[in-house]
C-alpha cells in the first residue's frame, strides 16, 4: 500500500521490486498499474491556514516508470518498459489524497482491466513525460502493508441513517465495507479518535492540517475532516477499502447505507510499515503490559514512510518526535532499514549552509530555528542522535561514515550561529513545557549534546583532528552553560513561601530548612 515510500523527489526516488514469477502464465499476459496522487501530488491545503505543501515539496501529476524484466530458462533476458505503447484509461477512484481521503465510484470500474480479456476500447496511449529529478534508489525500508483486520465492538444509530462504529481501539488505516444496494447509492465514512457526550464522533480529533474554520485556502473544505466515500454499482455484494489514503481513528461514522449495517459489514483495515519485531516486554503486572501494548500500538500508527507525530492531522516526519522515541522504537522493532531511509531524508533536505530542517521531507515548517529554514535545536538533534543509536544497536560503522560529511556541515552551521558558545536567541525550547520555557538553556544544551556526539563519531572514524576540535568545543559549551545559565539561576534560588508547598512536597520541610539555599553548586 502507498508504494513507493515518500521522499524529497527532487533528490531521491525509491523504486519497489516485486517477484511476479508465479503470476506469469503461458500465452498473453497483462501488466496493470493503478496510480494515485500519493505524496507527489498533494492537495493545495493550507495547514494551519498558512503552510501549503505544494510550495515546499517537489510535486507533479501522477506518473509511472516501470519495467518487467524476464529471465528465460536459456539465459536470455527481455525487458518490457513503460513507453508510449502502453494504454491508459481513467479508473473508478475519482478523488484521492493521503489527508482528506478517497472517493470511489464503482460504476466506473472496468471489468478485467488488467488481464488479456479487458476492454481497452476507450483507452488512450501513454504520453512520455519528464519525471522528478531525484536519483533512483532501491526501496529497502519495510513497505506499508495490511497487518490486521479489526472487527468493531459496537454500533450506535444516533439518528435515522447515521451509524457510529466503535472499533474498540485507536489505530491507523482505513475502513472496509461490504454492502449491496442500488447503483448510484453513495455511502460516506467519516473518521475520528473520540466521541462527544451524545455519542457522535468528534471529527475535530482527526482534522487534516488543523483546517477547522475555513482557513484552508481556495477549494479547501471549511473543516478538513477525513472522509471516504463509495458509490455503488448495483451488481450485488460489493467489498471495498481505500487504497491511496490512511487515517487515525477509533470511530467511524457511516451515512447513506441501504438499510442498517451489521458488525460484519464494516471492519478496520490496519496499515503501517511492516516492521519486524525486535523485542518484547511482559511482567506479572497487567497494567504495565497494557501500557506497553498501547505504546507499541501508537508506534505502529506512526510509521508510514516517515516516523510521524500523528497519523491523522499532519503525518509529517518531525525530528523532535523521532529524537524522543528512537531508542524505544529500536528496543521494540528492527529499525535499521527504516531509520537509514529517514536519515537520508534529513540529509537530502539539508539547507545549503548546513542547517537541518524540522521535518523531512521538508514541508515548509521552521519553528524558531536559527535560520535558513532549519529547525529548532532539539528537533535537529534527530540527525546525529539516531545515527548514534543506530551504531549502538546494530554496530554498523557505515551509518556514521555515510552521514559524517552532512553531520560535520550541520555542526559547523550551529557553530556559526552560536554566540559565546550559547544560543540566546529565539528557539522553540521545551516544546511541551508546562511552565515557562527555559530559553536559552534548552537550545544550548542540545547544541552541547550534538557536538559531543560529533566528537564520538570522529573518534570512531579515527579522525583525530576533528575529535580534538569537537571535544574542545563541547567542553567550552558545557562551561558556558554552567557559568552563564545554570549557576546564575541556582544562585537566585532561595527558600521562601512560594517554593514551600506542602501540596507538592507531601509532608513539607522543617522550618529550620526554609531559609537555606535550594541548590548548592
């Protein structure tokens, strides 16, 4: 599903290889390809009312480059490649997007379209066209596959013709329907992660791009909820699930159904990159086991070509999310090929002066970074830190060697932006802080972390001059942080009524300690 994986198409294009030997038969054969928009032809939605993916990504109309390579028993090889001799025709998928969803009109389906008996009378010859400029690279990242089907645990009819299916768990994927009805009947499916008190779906939990108040730009819906639709052909039982989208959801609202659906008529189709399990965790405490299951479920809902922050609203490969969870992912799954691809994504979108973007592929977001469209210090730690974790877990030095030039350029960019070895300008800081954000402490600490890791890489690769340079720089940054940020903050802390809160500290502290310094350095 959704093959090949998403990349910066002006830099790198992945191609998938399939062994079709069992499918080839004596006589006539037909190779059929169904094209969707995918990430290459995004809808012109303005995320948060301002970020249009079409302005940042390498984009274009759907197109295909493929070949069938035949090796005969006598050693001969024949290649049948895409060219102007191929036939093309419109299909039944009349609209598709990885965000809002997919519309399928079964009346437009061509019987036997991909076999020798197919009707190609209305087809047109393919037209040669220029593709994106990226280098063709074999896709080694685990592909997105259907990994499970989930049967709903309940149905509620909110009002006549409006049904809410509860899948019993939150996951990423789509809904599959099995239905019979008259031709032209339209069934709509809308998705959400939660419900309101009256039992209706809270569609706002899965709104694409935070488009909730007509701020999505020309042609965008007032509210960009996730919706799939299916128009029946009226030829008996029809079973269908979308192919070119995915959603994050637990609940599905169904309208337009002929009659009343049953629990067997709608099922969840779970999708994610098919990662191999690398580790398991069980205890005699059921709460911990359940928590671990929820964590793994969340992880798998966020691996679709990139490691995303959510499978519904944004679906972007944020560096901050990956940095925080890379080690946990590696304890659970084999991430070697997945993270190798993700690291190339960040290297491909590295800014000319060395800055690392907040997301990869870069979608135009640069929250309080040090310039040139690069991301804040914590988010850009996604580049050196997962490289280190990959080396720690898998012992393959090549991951450092391959990324070292880009990593060095990245550190030198940070070095040029630092002031007296600190970052005292605007930064995103602790993105999820519950109190006032500690800027410049947070970006400066992440600067120190990345330089220290770089010194370790130089040591592993036996680049002695670089090791000395970055070790010295790391020491200088640490000294500046301690002297100008931590020590000054500690010297200003004193015991007082605002700090002495029994509700926080339980039994409180003896009166004799109230006037003592909180910290000693």
